[in-house]
C-alpha cells in the first residue's frame, strides 16, 4: 500500500520545497509572517491542489493554504505540517466579454487581475494593493475603491471551483452546492482550496483618485463631516482615511482622506468630492484622473524584524459620532497606532445580511488600527492600544477578518455573529468534518 508521502511524490507535479532546499527560506515565509513548515508544495494545477489536500488529510498534517500571502495573521504559512502555495494558479481569463464574466486562478493577485482586465475596460471591486491575493481578500470580504458602488469583492463572485477536504473538485454557484457557495463568501479559507473564482467585472477605465489632507487638529470635525456627508454622497465616492501616519509625523500627521470617484466625468467628480474638500482647512489635494490599475498600491513589504499588529471593527450609524470622537483623540495621543477608517455602506448594505457568510452589512465604517515596529515596540504599545479598544467597544461591533492579526475564539466570534457561525459550522461539518482547513479564523465543524 502507498504511504501518504509516496502518493504525494507520485501525484504532485509542482515543486516540493523542503528544509535544506535553496528556495526554502523564501518559500516558508509570507509577506507578514515566518514559518517552518515540513514542506511547501507549489501547485501547478488543480490536480496538484487535490494531491496536496489528499496528502495532508491522509497524513493528518496541518495544511496552510497560501494565495497572495498577505494575511495579517500569517495564515499562509505554518510551523508544522504543509503549505500549499497557489501562486502558479494565476490565470485571468475573460470568459464572456458581453456578460463581463471573468475567471481568475486561486493564486492570482489583484495586480495581475487589474493588468489583465484593463485592456478590456474592466475591473473588479477588490482592495487597494496589487500584491494582495484574490483568494484571501475575496473569501473574507474585499473592501476597496469600488466598494460603495459595486459592493465587496465577494459580491461580484458568481461561481468558484473548490477542492474540498475529500480532495474532490466541486463547482459551486447559486445553483450548484448553494450551501457551500454561501459559506465561501465570507467563510475565509475554512471550506477548501479555491482553484478558480468566477466574477462579474465592472466596466472601468479611468477614475478620479487622490488624497485630500487636513490638519491633525481638525480631525474631530473633519471625520464627523465626512461620515455625515457619506450618507448622501454618490455611491461612486469611496473614502479611506489615514490618521497618525508614522511616516508623516504620527500624532501631528495630517488627516489624509484618500478618495476615489468611480467615474471619469470631471464635473460629476467635482460635484461629488467638493463637499469633502470643504470639510476643513485643505492642506493639499492630489486628486486627478488616473487609469484604475494605477491607483492600486504596490504594497510595502516590511523589512525583516518589523512587525504589524492589526485589529478592526465595524461602526453602525447610531454609534458613528462616539466612535469618531474616540479615534480622533487616539490619533493625536502620544505614540498612536495608525488609524484607518474605510467607508462601506452603499451597495454593501443593500445585500441581505443572511445572503452570504459576510454578515456586517449594516456598518457605515470599518475601522482598523495598526501598530508597526520591531516586536518589542509593538508588544510594548499593546496595553495602551487594548485600552483604546476597550473605550471603542461600546461604539463598534464585529470585526473584519481581513484586518485581524489574531484569531482566538473572541476574534472568531467577532467576525461571525452567532447565526452566521452556526450556519457555517453546519456547512463545515458536511464538507470538512475533520477540520483540515484550520489555518484561518476557524469554524469548528458541527457534528
Ligand atoms: C498591504 C496590505 C493591504 C491590504 N489591503 C486591503 C484592502 O484594500 N481591502 C481589503 O479588504 N483587505 C486588504 N488587506 C487584507 C487582505 O485582504 C487579507 O490580508 C487577505 O487575507 C490576504 O489574502 P491573501 O490571499 O493575500 O493572503 P494569504 O495569506 O495567502 O491567505 C489568507 C487566508 O485566505 C486563505 N486563502 C487564500 N487563498 C485561498 C484560496 N485560493 N483558497 C482557499 N483559501 C485561500 C488562506 O488559507 C488564509 O486563511 C490588505 C492586506 C495587506 C497586508
């Protein structure tokens, strides 16, 4: 009888990278985490993904599934067991131009998607960074520059092919395995290895994009004014506010409102963005017409020894003023974290909270704080930040899985409200009863 390693060597056609191999150091780490897996499997095909899953299941190994490797929690690697790295499953194919149907490999990055779709005048609502993986971002949400007009990345998903824990390839959509399709849209990596995603893309060429800066001392009024305005602003407008940027003065750093207007009409853009320009003393304004592909950032890879610690939550309408008051105070305190506020609402809130496993549809804002620095500096700043989150707690709800460095039971409970968790656990019980896919905000399979 074949052993699991024999079967892997026979069935897996991509590279198998093990400790001692020259590529091991690079292959074992992700953008934000180091690991020491027993092997990294570079899948070249769907068959390879199936062989990797079959091996890990038979060998009883931890399996980390890596898409773009940008998880804040380091889910794309592991200290024991096996990593399956999907980077070579990076095809981007326009399947039907008229219906704007696009098929994307499970290991593609949003930069690759943007480049491939630009020549067709298309883009998909996604995130703000080229190197982030389609896999991780989509499976837990996807909040980017088109989010208020076109929803989360997962709202554009119409089908997927997924290798489940029994190593079978399943096509899922509203008609095929609808329970699994529901769960994939928000359930993170809990359900299997997605080898391809099918999205309906949006017509996109150029958009207005840039930053509007205001003095840090005006943070309170500017933030409140922005939140008020976004309730009636055209959905083409999306804003992403950065406070206390350590590279621009920390507590003295200007309030940077990065804005995108999803359209190329200068008059409409001015009409939509001028109310934001008028929120305070405008220090600078870099808004201009850009190809959509150019507005995604390269994304900084932290140098060795520098760590990021991120925590997030959502803010619903009634709590916005109180939450913003806390955040404005934090941003100007001594040694603040980077504070990031993203506007959601719009198309996100028009989807029923039960329609996908992403439940936080009522939120107007997503707030995240990030500590950046050497490990001891980050750890030293944690108690003060924990205190900030205690003051924010009455005004926030839930958590955004894609902006969380930790994944304990409290974090999982914040990501998934009770009802969503129970439904996910039932689907998990059916498709992954032994919890093979556990390197994520983990759902325990219902028995
Ligand atoms: C610099 C930076 C910028 C970011 N910007 C944004 C943003 O604008 N908007 C936003 O919403 N988020 C953003 N994020 C957060 C990002 O969405 C998450 O970190 C996401 O998990 C990254 O996905 P990944 O595939 O790159 O990561 P990975 O570490 O490869 O994977 C993350 C999780 O997804 C699972 N996974 C990945 N691919 C697959 C697959 N094909 N099949 C099954 N499971 C899979 C993994 O197993 C893991 O559990 C950003 C993160 C960083 C570091």
